[in-house]
């Protein structure tokens, strides 16, 4: 046989091997038998891959969901005898004869005496990661401001609910023949808790978040900064390996929030991990990062890997029932956040963060970043004042503007909510998907109250005629008892008749009056541009609002207030209510004005203006 012929045969064999389908690397679930011993890989500390034994106990076949199987196994080796199944090892690959079986992903929950685990078959992970489709609409959840643990828990519960047992009833489970366990174990198995790492957060701000995430099957932990860089002497970063720790970042920079798990498989630039959902959000664009395991923390309730996220190495593109999956390479676009904090005592600090683009997590992270900055460097409780200015750049639309003043015992909550509430409303709109390109805020902080109350309103002069201009005087009393005088020229319409009233009020009291007297309903916007106009014109604490009111009959027609309508016109409208767009009014607004102040004002006064003929 010639050398050329041998080379040709070798090349032919290599082509055959290279052309084999990827499934040959996967050990089929149907070939598993109780008593088989497999090998698992994970990192218990540092970056050293450790192996552990996996004793196959059986296969749970859920007849409700097609192709939803779970391999039941007992783990052995390393610290597992003392720790049980460890939070953070979700995704640890399991092999038989060099072929991948699946990912360690489920556990028996708390207080288990043995490390019994559920293993998600790898072929189900691959199948789930190929599912196309947009982000589901159910993710348009509302964050109620100011945020509390209860409201956050409700929002997270509405957004995702994946921390449920593998099966709801033993009758839903079929067992592989010869298994030594009962079908009821399927109702006990739940996804292994995912560690959530928070860095740079004040505990008073993080507590509600940690509690709410804990209720949804996560293990929040306060940690330090991100993973330190690898040894600079290394020419290139170490390739990602099955069994390595991996992170998913939600926020980076001066504040960090992310989760850690384990890589199941790396196939070219494709990465599969976790073996269960992260949040179950479907298509995503979250940063995929390296991670570093500092130590395993044993616990009777739930042992966990203490880990930190690190450099971004790719993008998580799918968050499905059996896996998270993504690609290696550049990370996704994040929302840059810049907070400039100027204190009255002369200090100035700038904080920079980056947040994921997401209908739920963008407003949540923005709220936490603002509140945490004010809490950590200024006052959370006690008298303080915060003047907020800034913009959120909206892709393909006008910017969302912020400008307001908050003063009192807990102004930090109001300041954070004033920014996040309109962002939350905008992201939840039903017209189109909206992207925030950047968020920039300037906050002036003072440890003194900057508030005032409306004490008196009077007319500068006595003669008021239709078409004339009169001066309205407003006396404010500051928090220190100082008198502040404001003046406003007010134009009386030439068509005005009878007795008029001038109402001077803060934004909250004016809105209450409008709802009661004018039956003002929330504006139904017709698109994102109009929504932005409404949000940008929202009433502010550092404004006094002046309204000229007539008691003549009026009406609201198709959402528009019409004042001083002739009796004949009102009679015609009253007679035809079939359209449902007419509501009669006893009061109507003839004019609107604002008085800007540098204080947070409260209170209201009403002045009667008798018109002279």
C-alpha cells in the first residue's frame, strides 16, 4: 500500500468523523440504567476543575411536557458529603464514557441528608436554546413606587415563576424501569438556587431586594468587587471550559449585581449553562461574564459557592426552561448611568454604572442605584433635601426630562421614584418597544429642609374687570419661618362674567381638586411622543399652580374642558348624551399659570374675585 493511498484513507476517515452529527457527543437518556456511574465536573474553589461521582438512580419522565425528562442521581466526592448539592453548581456537566449526559440542575431543597440531584438532559438544553421568538408580553410588569419588599415580590412573581417543582403531582411522573425511588420525588425537586451577588450596595437598600429575590428561588449575598484580572503574564485568557464558573451581569460599574452558575458545554462560540432558567425570560441580551469561586460555604439549609463575576466574554441570548445559552465574543449594549452628587458641604462625587436593557430590570436597577447613592453618601432618614435634574435619552424620540425638588424626612425615596416612575411607564407602553440609550442625573444634596407652605393669597388692587390684568400676591412661610412673597400678573378673559375664583395650590392638591370638581381622567395617550410630552409636563414639588375658575356652566367634550358655555349650547349637549363623550361641569378653568420656586411647596388657598361691569 503506497503512502499516498494511506494518506487518502486517513483523510476519508477524518471526513467521516468530522461529518458525524453533534448528537454522537451526547449520551442518550434512553440508554441510562440505574446503577450506572457517571463523572461530573465543577469548580469548588478558585479555577481548579474537580471531578465528582454521579450515581444514576433513575429517570423521571414528565408526561405533561413533551421531552421534559430529569435524570435522578446521587452525587459523591469533594465537599458534597458535607454540603449537599451546592447553589452555584447549576450547569455542572455530567459524562459517561466521555459523552455528555446533562447538567446538574435540581436539588431536593433544604435540609436534605444526601446530595440527591436532578440532571437536565443536554439534548433538551440544546433544543430549548434554538427556540426563536420575541420577548413575551407578560414581562410588562409594573414596579409600584416607592418600592417595598412586598411590591418587589409581587413584580418578580408576575414577571417569572420558574422556581417550581419538576412535577406538580406524582401522577404526572413516569419512572425508568428499575429505579429505586418513587414518582413522588418529582414533586420535591426544585431548581438549584442561583446565587445573586450584590456589590457596593448599602444593606438598608439591598434588604428589600435580597428578600424578594430569596422568595423567588435565589440566594442573594453581599460581596465585594468583580473578579480580578488574570495573571498579566498570560499571553491570552484561558479558554472557557465545561465546569467553569460563569456569571450573568445585570449591573456593572460602581454598583454591581449579577448571578453565578456553571458552564455545561462550550461548542465553538456557543455556551450552555445552568440547566434551568435564570429568570425564564426567553430571548435576552445580558452580559455573559467570567466568574471566580472564592470558597464553598457549607450550610444546613443551602450550601453555596461564594463567587464574583468578572470580565464580559459574551452575551446570554436565551433564558429558557432547561438552560441559559449564549455566544462568546462582545457583550451586549448596556445603558450607561451617570450620577453627579453635589453636596451643600462642598463635596462632589460622580458615579458611573451600566444597566441591562430590560422592561423589568432597567427601572428596578435605576431605582436602586439612585437610592443607594443617596443613602450611602447622604441621609436616608432625617431632614434633607435633594434637587434632581437630568435626562433619559430615548432612542428615536425626544428625551425624558427630570427636574424636581424633594425635602422632608425621607426625600431619597421620592427622588429615586420621581426618576424611575416615568421610565417604568415608558418601558411598559403598549405602542412600541422603547430603548433608553443613557441616563444622566445631577443631584444637589442638602442636610437641611427646603420646604415652604402657602400661608396667604390676596389681590394687589380692588378693581377687577373683564379683559383687565390683576396682580396676585402669594405669601409663603419657609421651614425656618421666613416670609417669601411671590407675585403673578393674571389676565382676566374679556368674556368672563359673574364671580371668579383664583386657586393657588401645590401639584398634589391641584390634581385632587381636578379629579373631584372637573372629573379629570388620566390622559389616554396615542403614542410614545404624546406620552413623553405628558411625562415631561408632570407637576413638580417646586411649583405653585394657579387656576382661574368660573362657576358658570361648562362641560367636558371628548376629553377637552369647555368653560362658560351658553345655556342654549348646554341644553343641546344635555339632550344628546348617546355618544358618551359629554360630561357637564359646575366649574371650569379660564386660565392656568405656574409660579416657580426654589423650595418644595405645599398647601392651597382660594381667592374670590368679584367682576365689575
